[in-house]
C-alpha cells in the first residue's frame, strides 16, 4: 500500500502481515465477514483527536471560543453522545437532528438551530426543548420564532445568518456565502441591516450574534479572512450604537483530504486566520471581542470513517475498461454522483499485491452515474474481495437513501481492537415500515 494513504485513513491504521487493512486495531476483512457489507466503520480516536484539535487550536488563539459539531455530516445517538463527552456544542438543521440530540439529553443551551426554512413545528419543538439559539435565516423565520416565543411568554436567543458576498471557491453546489444563494441575509442588498433592526424590534427575541457560512470544503484561508473583516466592518457602527454582539460565527467548511494527493490546510492555519481576522477587526473598530463559534462537520468525522464493500460482478470491455461492481454505491455515498467527488479505493485484503490495473469502481444501483471511482489503479480484483473507501465518515451515511429499495448499511465504531455496532443494517421490514395497505 502507498504509505501516503496512511495520511487519509483513520489514525493508527496499519497493514496486517496477511496484507489486510487494519483500522482501530480491527482487521476490516474480519469486520466485513462479521457485520456484512456495505459497512461504515468509524474509528473513535480519530473523531476524538479531530474534535480536541479544533477545541485546542482555537482556544489557544482565542480563549473565548467554542466548537459546535455540524451534525449534518453524520449524527446518530452514539455520535451525539460522543460529541457531548468531547465537550462539543452542536449545529442542527432539522427536527430530526434535534430528536437524535435530545435522545442523548444533549444540553439544550449547546444546541444551535440552523437552516433556511425551519417549520413552525420544528421551531416549537426546539423552543420547548430549550434550544440555546436559533440562527435566523429569513424575515419569515424571525416573525415565526418571535410569535412562538411570545405564545410561551419567553425570550428566545437568536443569531442572524448573513451572506457576506464572498466566494469560498468550492463546488457551486456547496457555495453559500455569495449573493445568489438561498442562505442568509445579504449585506449588499440591505437585507442584513433590515433584519438586524427587525429582530431588535421583536419583543420576544434577543439578538445575541452574527453567523455566516461560506460553503464547504474550503481549502483557502483568504475567504475566511476577507469575510470576517468585511462583516465586522459592516457590524461595527451597529455595535457602537447598542447592538450587544456576544457571539460571532464564521461557520464551518474546513477541508479534509479525500485523496492523498490533495491534503487540507492544518486546523491551526484555519484557527490562526480566523482568530487573527476577528481580533484585528475588533481592535480596528474598537469593539468588544465576542465569543467565537466555529462549526466543523466534515473535518471532525470524515477521516474517521471508512466504507467497506464486497466486490461482486466484474466486467471487462476489451480495449476500453474494466468495471468492478461493489454491493453499495450511490445509495450510501451520493457524493461522487452529486459533486464529482474523488475518493481513493483500497482492496482491503490485497494490500501487499503490487500488480495493478486500471478499473472503474461502480455501485449496484440502476444508474449509469452510480460510479464510486471513475478510474483507479487497483490490484487485480476478484469477486469476494473487500473494497475500502477512506474518508467516508462525512455526508455518506447522512445523505444515504433507500434508492432501489436497498437497505442502508450498518455502522460500527472501532477502537483498540474492539468493534461495536452503532447502527444495525436495515431490513426489508424497515423498508416497508411506513407503508400502508388496506
Ligand atoms: N455550518 C453550516 C451553516 C453549514 O451549512 C455547514 C454545511 C457546516 C457548518 C458544516 O460544513 P462542513 O464543515 O461539514 O464542510 N453535503 C455536502 C456538504 C454540504 C454542507 C452543507 N452545510 C458534501 O457532501 O460535501
């Protein structure tokens, strides 16, 4: 195996003497036999190290800071519990994510509710749970939260999501900080100013801070730097005339290395850029330092996760290419089809094989676009081989579907040679559990 792959596999991964991939001290070929495939394997210490690194790198440079895990990357009760243990707050975007967090008694004050179209029911449920803050995203929502809070005779804390008009230079489907986006109040159009005044006039809302999110994954520092400086410049006259900005969040979107050819900047670089831009802009405009909130999602869990598949059919088209089909695909990882995302592929039971050939790794879904890796060099594959795709921990399971009525994969957590199921494989009965027939 190319040693560079160790940079993108979960921390502590290794090659066993038999040429098998070892993750969290567990032979993944044994895991695939024990739990079946497709299987998502999360290595616990990688999640811990990533979360602690974010907390430390930011607090070292900006003591009043807090890391909120963007749970859309992947959440279930076990991950919610781990987030609490790691001292993370959480960013949720739906009643479903709230329900999962609440199932583990997530401290309500550590929950931040984002999203561009929260429903009346979701807002009510969140207020009833005591959710710390809403990140208000529209005039419609400001009115709704105010009304619901008024019905309960309480004051609800809200932050406001701005769209700063800065391009994070990432995929257009995951770009959110520009003018032409459904997210946030634009500074350029005057909506941001209007929304701030609007919230300040709402009797049952307390405007605690400002949020923006440029998109993801963002490999450059400059967009964060520019956006923070321009947003603080915009806010400073308001802060000087009475807006008590206690919280400030430049969002998440920190990059991960999906392939060993394109490694991300260090967490310390993001922390340095963001802290410095915030401190320098507050100093420049002589305003108090707010609490700094950051919302990494992908970068906490992506590297910790490896997807395992079993090779089935192999088709060779002479002179053209070889197709290697696996038992999962776009139903558990839509990212290649949706964003052309690139992944590395490992034949987990043949790490010592040096003879390679170029193949296309495809899934089992009835779609030509169900391609996990368009062109990769792999050891000569046979049916029954175990394929591992590293850096699968973010937005794989969380964006998974039952397309073609395939049950979703099981998820296991591994640590120090032990494995435990944190989500069982779906059954055919699960596929029909919502259906009714008279
Ligand atoms: N904060 C806000 C307000 C967000 O909208 C997001 C992601 C994050 C934080 C976390 O971004 P992260 O650190 O995970 O990059 N499904 C796509 C990504 C869409 C992300 C949407 N919002 C993907 O598979 O790449």
